[in-house]
C-alpha cells in the first residue's frame, strides 16, 4: 500500500501536471495556501513550487492545515473530469473521437507559468483548448515550445521599454516528452535545401485536451536551427519562415508519428498554413492522387481563422526564401517553381509579388472566417482580389465571433456569487440566455460589495507591483512611499491593457491631457487610469507611446491618477479585468479584429467603454456599457482620431462620471449597478468560449469531417 506521505505529494504533482488546475479556483487556493510567498515568487507555477518544498515539509504543512482531504477531493475531481463521458462533445461530436480536430497555432496562452504566448492570439488559442476540453470535443493542438518565450518588459528611468529573455527550464514546465505508439520519444525531420530541420515533441495536458509542442533544441540541428524555437515572433524573415515550416509541416509529421489522423485541420492564423502542404503530400502518397485532387480533399476538411485586419500583419516571404526552405517539399508535391509560388500569391503569375501565408491558407481551405462580424467584412474586402469572379458579399470568408473561457477569467469571488444566484449548472450552461436572467436576483448590495472587494484586490496588487518595479530601478524611498499609496478605492478607475500597436491608440484619452484635467476637475470628481501593455521590440512608435504615458505618471499633475504596470502578462490582465470599474478600448475602427479583453471584463461585471469595433459593435445596446462614437470612420485618420477623442472625453464627462458617482442614501450607485447587470444579462451567454467553440463544432468541424458544405455567417 502506498505511504500517505508519498500519495499526497504524488497527487499534488499530478494535479500540477494537468493545466486543468488553472481554471479551478479551489485547486489554485490549495497550492497558494501551502506557501503564499513561494507561490508568488514562482509565478504561480506549481511544478517549480513543489520542487522547492521538500516532501517532508510539504507533508508537515498539509497536516498543520488539514489539507489532506482537500488534496484528495481535488484529485478525485480531476479524475472524474477526465473520465466524464456525458459531455456535450460526447453526445454531439462523438464522430470526431477516432479522428479528432487538429488545431494549429503559433502561440498558446494557457497560463503565465507556461510563457509561450505574446497576447490576444495566444490567449484566444488557450481559451479555445480549455473550452474544447470542458465541452468534450475531440481536439488536439500543435504549437512550438519557445525556450525564451516572448520578452519580459522593464522600463528604465526614462520610461523606455527594455526587453529581456529569461530561459524557460523544461524541468519546471508542465510538459512531458511525447511518445509514439511504441513508447519511444518522438522526433521528426523536415528536409530542406539548407539542411534537414529536426525537432523533438513535448506534450501538455490541458484538461481532456492534448497540446503538442515542437522543440528544435536537439543535437542533430545546427546551432542556428537549434535557436529557431528560442523566441516567439523574434528574428527576421529567415527565422520566421523556418519556424512556420516547423510548425506546419513538422506539426503534421508529429501527428503521424503519434498515430493521429485528424478529420479536420483548423489553422489559427496563417502562420501554420504549410501544414496543408504536408497534409496534401500525405494524401498523394496514401491514395496515389495528383496534387490538385489531393488539395481538393484536404481543403474540404480545413478551417482557417484569420485574425489580422491590417495588411502589414500578414506574413509574406520572397520567392528565394520559399524555395530555399520548401523546394524539396515542392518537388515531392510535383509542382513547378511558378505553380508552387502561385499558391501564395493573389496574382499567381506576378513574379514581383511575395508569397503570402494567408493567401496560401485561403486557397487551400474551404472554410474561412474572421473573428467578429466587422472583421469578417474587413477580411472580405481585403481578400476580394483573390475572388475576382465573385461579388464582395460572395467572398467565402464568414465570421465566428471570439469568446473567452469563463473559468479562466471570472474572479473566484464572482464565481461564488454566481453559484448562489444563477442555476446550479451555470458553468455547463453558460451559453444559454436564460441562465443569465437570474442575475437580477442578486441584491445591489451584494453585487457592489463583490465588485469593491475585487477592486481593492486589484489596487493592492498594483501598488505592490509599482513598488517592486521602482525598486528594480533604484528609485528613492520617497518615490517608493508615494507608489505604495497610488490608486484610491473610491475613485472611478479605468483600465487599458493590450499590445501597444499604434492603431490601438493607447494614448487617445491623454491626447489633450491638460484639458482633460480641467474637464474632470469641473465635475468635482476624480478619475484614475491604469495602463499596461508591451510594444513589439522593433516597434519604435509603440515604445514611444509607452514612454509618453510613463512620463505623465511622473508629472505632478498626473502622478495621483495615472499608473503604468510593467511586464503585462496573463496575471496582470487577470487582476485588471476583474478589478477596474471601466474597461477602455479605443482602436481605430475597423482595425480591431475582436478585442477579447473587453469580454473578460464583462464577465466580471466591469463596464466596457469602447469604439464600436470588433465584438463591441455586436454587443452594445445603449444600456450595457458605453460607446465611443457611432461606428463611423473617416478616410483621414487624423480627423477620425480627433472625432473619437472628442466623443471619448464627452462621454466620460457627461455620462460615465455622473453615473458612477450618483449614490443613494446607502452609498450605492444604483443606476451604475443596473447597467452592470444589464451587461451580464444581455452578453454573458454570447461572449464566452463555450459558445464560440460550439459554433466552430457545429458550423465547421462536423460538416468538414463528414465532407459536406457548411455555412459560416457573413
């Protein structure tokens, strides 16, 4: 019989190895309670956390806090979850069990302890996997294991972004070597004109879903190829094309080695489009078909999701680079140099046009979609030249609007409140409108108190982070003392956190900062702004925008109401979307594909204040948040920016501030709370990842697996 001490430690380790724990508040609290300080310093990584506690010490702490029963309960819940055969997918998507969906993405944002993501695309992919797991939809995923991930951000004394790339120790990550059906570690090899590219394969358990990660750090590779999987979105075009060769072609090879024959290929953005070439190659070998016959079969079971509404955001490579890396594959496919390059060109015979990954994906997939209704329209306009024989409205790119994984983003305090007032099975039925009608049974007192608790937690977190960051810059004790008192629980707090790309206009609210100060002062009330976000290392303008905001936080007129939190990641995002009063989003319309951070805020009762772009254009109804502008654009972006700025300030001064500070005799902002509840009632059921993944399953995966046409709304 297993010793109790050994059993407790092993069960904790098994819980740590499956990322199911990342959306289980009770399990997170279980780890934290063992050593709150260590849990924080290990960045909430239970693998590293458990390695730093000796088994005897762990057992002693468990006995002192009577944690044995909690560990046993969590372990049983995980086992029951994995064994569940009554899920939605088990009933409605059982046909995918023997041949699952294969979901390809260049990044996956599952938790801050597995830093292989940069932002929205990766977090969306992570949420997709989690909901596929909850729904029981047979799906495997393929990505890359970045040894240095995306960069860590620090700001110098002048507010300039500095990047660092800490090494990710595989012994401290929730990964294990992937084994073939014979129990041997899997390693794949991709031929190319500049040398064979080798990679080993790792497995990550995400609930019931498997994520496989390719890693080029093997001795068979040259030193240069070993560095391919070092950094996410790092390096030049030569690095990028070879990473995408590994992700796409290598990913399909890895699935074959695993004995997995997918019925559906889902490409999350164009980075993995080379996967289709290897799938076609496999069909040619298996059935003796020509390239074009095999391509028709593969395209019939391929789903392509585009996320990029800006032309410059789509990967393009010059012909020589394509031939250097894919020339051998081209020969295996039996295609001429010109025919192969034509697959990635809007105008196949234009030798001056580079090879575009999105064009390749669109040409070789029958089902394509944007990630919101507006984004679908933008994508049809952008790629209309590919379909010159069709009217704009006939371009075969529809939309499935993004959603977010509720369990990962709703604060535990909100979940407990929902447990008391929503139907008992609200987590499983979150996508049903009737579930959210019960939101009105929550008293205003309870609702507001829960929000204030979350806000207080966010402020405490922000203060500690501000002080820690200032210490790293050797700021004075006077500065540290001030930072430790920043932000006020009773002041209207707006949050803005995302990638600092120029079109997202992070500084729009501060465009005329002195005037803003005067206008806010005229109301007799106060506001405070919390910013966070990273600029791409090569984005000089994004860095300058961060610097301009940071410099304002150090000016006397602004220091009490503007703060910037460094090193934006999923943990920072979690605190902000759960704790601010208003979520600010002001991209230059129509360049925001979706904007899922606002959906995370929504599910926590935070009101959105946004341009009518992406998901908010579908969500806003006049009483469930606030809008910037009326959904109009202008050909002159300076005029558009000026109009949006004026409308932002006007709405803030005339609507948001008065509504927030309008309190009754009990000190409650009744109309504000009514708007919060209206947002949850009207939007909670729509903008979650369960609904999104079910849309993919019903409209794309099942029809594609059966070889029949499907309809993605345009």
